[in-house]
C-alpha cells in the first residue's frame, strides 16, 4: 500500500503539502506500526500519533485584532492597504505576540465572508491532520465555520 502512490499524489488527493505527507509517514514509521495499522486507527488515535509533540501557541497568546476598526478603515473613502493596517496592528502591540501578515489577512477574509464583524476571533493553527478527519469537517460544517486552509472543503453528508 505504501508504495502505490507518491507523496505528491497523496498530498494532492487529501489537500495537504507533500512535506506534511512525508512528515506523517516518518512519524508512522518511527512508531513502528504499518501504514495499514495507522489507517485503521480512529481519528483521535491517529491525530495523537501524527501530531505528538508540543502544541502550537494558543489563541490567547496573540494580540487581539480590532476587527471593527479594520472593517471601518477598509470601508472608508480612501482605504489603506492591508499591509498598512498590519503595520499599525504590530505598532499598537509592541510587547505582545502578533499574528503574521498571512494570519492577519485570513482574519480579514473571514470577516468579509461572514458579512462583517462578529466580534469573535479564531486562531487557525495550520496543523494539517485535522483536515483529514471527516469528524473535523462535519464539525466545521455544523458550526458554519469558514475553512481557511486554501483548499476546498470536501462534500460531507450528515
């Protein structure tokens, strides 16, 4: 089974990078289990196997983005660029961990997709294995969440 498809073919099929596929296959190999046994694991056990190690930073560790202000600025008569808004965000939070430019833009896109400011800010960890989980997709769909990984959400039936 392991030799049937290249890492790039697997990556394309599941919507993650080929580097992530390689990292996951190494972790399976390091755990001394076969790929078939790994694929037979339930979602929680597979995630534990593939994502072991230190977790990423929590959303609370990032400086909050004032989305209401960003929305106002972007809808003004002469809106600034997103780069200018991001620079202002970083300047306003000199002693805090700030979102990267791409994360900042992702939040603006999510705000626009929601039709404006909702007051909530969601951190997207970009971990990867969660995108392989049908349960994860169902939870996203049921919550009405926007998928921000750059891939199209697969069709998931209830």
